[in-house]
């Protein structure tokens, strides 16, 4: 069969797969249009390398396959590029993402180029041996859907329940129910917390979730995403109104307090539930014998 058809189907399906996985959401990352252009261009290159691999093997051009190894090296550099870019703008965030969140985003963008390459490889292989471009397109679409399901990350709603919580003060100590958060010395700040502040309690569903929520990186990600969605009434160097996430060491419950731009408890609960569970923060102590024994 004409190699042009084989490569074209693989190239198109791989690029479409990268486009399908590339979304600008409430976090506004990647940026539009510059970030889109960068990632689509890299996805196109990944798809091309995956698409030409099978024709190269059929033509016994085995040296061409070494480009796949070169591509893997280049995609590892993409992770470094994303990490460095996010670190450079971290100091401009009123509520920083944190190192764990940045690393999670960088790994995601690296892996999605491999997914584009794999989609193109599978689609071109089907076209090469079936001689039916339509079947290659269908197979590529199935691979895209399967990979998108496989890489779908969990959210806080999957590992914990989120409910409204009460803010109160013990003297000058800000508390979320029975969790002490911080000392708020200025009476005006305490008044603002009582009038405009909101708090939620995040209760883990099991010990795996408890260990995940105990991770500092995961808690920082919650604070960042909530601030990105609801806004926060603070400016540079204002410590009092920084969104804070604190854990109850006895129960594993996590309390979040924030002074948002708009006081809306329903929106706050939805925002917390949407926060992704970071790969670097996930813990599964119940998978081990020691962890199961300790939880008894």
C-alpha cells in the first residue's frame, strides 16, 4: 500500500489525539494561543515519528527507528521546559501552585506526547496491514478514547467528602471547627474573617485518602485551585488572608479557610471537589500488609 496513506492517517490521528488531550481550563494553562502552538507542534512531531515507524520497518530501514529513541530524549526535555516555565511565573501567583503541582503538570505534558506517538503508531500499523485507511481512522479514534480514560486523573471528590465548616476564634486563634489554623492578631482582620470568610472540611473516605490529603503538595494544590476559581481578597505580602489548609492529626480531616472575592459556599465546595489528586501525592498504605495492620 502507498506509504503516504499510511503515514497520513497515523499523522492525523496522532495530532488529533494530542489536540483532544490539550485543553485550556480554569487554570489557564497552557496559555492560549502561544501555549497551544507549542504543544500542538510537539504533538505533530510526535505523531509523525510514530506514523513513519511502521513504513520504515516494512521497508527494512531499521536505522529510521532510532529516531524514536531520539524523540524520547526530546520529550524528556519538554518536562524540563514546562517545569522551568512554571517555576519562573510562580512568584507572580498570589497563591503559589507549589513544587508538587508544577511537577505533576510537567509530567502530564511529557506523557501526552508519548500518547500522540502511540496513537499514530497504532493507526498506521492498522492501515499498513489492513489496507483500509478508514479502519485506521476508527482504530485511532478508539485508541484516543481509551488513552484519555486511562490517563484520567482522580479528583478530590473521588477520595473525600467536602462539607461546609464553621469559622470561629479562640481568643486570636482562627479555628475551623476543632482545627486551629493560625494567629490573627488584628481585630479588623478577625472581623473580616467572620463576615466574609468561608471554610470547608475535607473528610477522607479511607486511610489511603487520609495519607494523600496529609501531603503538603496536595494541600497546596487545593489552596491554589480554589483561589484561582473563586479569587482571594489579598495582595502581595498580606499574610492574614492567604488561603490555608490545615489537617487534624487525630482524624485526618483537612480544613480549608479562604476569604474569597464572592462569598458563595456552594461554589467553594464545587471548587474543592474539582481539584486533581496529584500523582506525586497519592499514597496507598492499605496496599501493604504493614499499612493494613496499622489501620486496624
